[in-house]
C-alpha cells in the first residue's frame, strides 16, 4: 500500500459495514457485495501501481525498462532492479548549466558517496580536462562503466574527462605485547639493589 493504510482486509468487508445487518442473510446481496468488493480491490491496486510508477524508487520492472529505453541506457551484464533504478535516478539529476557541484551531485546519486570535480589544464597547449575523484560508496554493486556513460551523457562531447574511483576497505591491525620476567643476570647488566662493583 503506497497511499492508504486500510482498516479492513478487503473492500468487500468495508462494503458490508455500509449496509444493514439483515443483508448478511441474503445470498444475492452477498454475491453483489463480493463482486463489487473484488472490483474495488482491483481498482485500488491499479491506482497504487500507477502512483508507484510515477516515482523511480517505487516503479516496477516494466516502467524502469521504459525509462532506460528513453534515456538510452544500455545495460552491461545482469543488474538488480534496485541498481537499475539507482542508475536511472542519476540521469534525472541536474539540468541546465553544468558545474562541478552539479556533476558531483549526479555522481553522488549513483554512488551514494561524495566526489570532487576539477577543471584544470591537462597539457602544455593549455587544454583543459575535467578530473573526477569519487569514492566507491556503500552500495553493494558498483560499475565504473555506468559512471563513465553517465558523465558522457552530461558533459559536452568536446570536453575530455578522467575518472578516479577510490576504494576504501577497513583493515584491523592488532598488536599483542607479552611481558616476561627473567631472574638471570644478562651480560653487562646487574640485578636491582646490586652495584656494578658487586658483580
């Protein structure tokens, strides 16, 4: 249920509350209420499906495929529906004049992490390039080819870019220190309370 939290299990149960109680014993009236209840349940589920398809996060597979076709997104390999929706959503972020912050927001929609974009010279002739440094993010699946296609769709065709993705993994380092005691005098040392001349 996207828009309504029903108190009744079905529309038939709700319709029965609108009629007098003596209709419960009339078989014909029960059949009519059952048919109308089933029809109302179908309408309700259809409305929910239409409302869900209006939003990328709640759309079904068929609507997501239509959006991919509209945006000319070509899939490379098997993707889950959630991964496909995440990629579609990133194509809709940002409109108008492209800037470093807007490009960072677009990439962040896909990766779920921060990224830094710079426009700097790349050769002796003074030509510029867009440098993109992005974090890997916390998503379970990640395709750098998706980001490359996304940036190509957003940046002007004459503008070169370089993408650097940083992967961070947690590493746990443990140290164990064991202290021991030896009663033997080591060479060149003496026991507590003894002077050097006592040895």
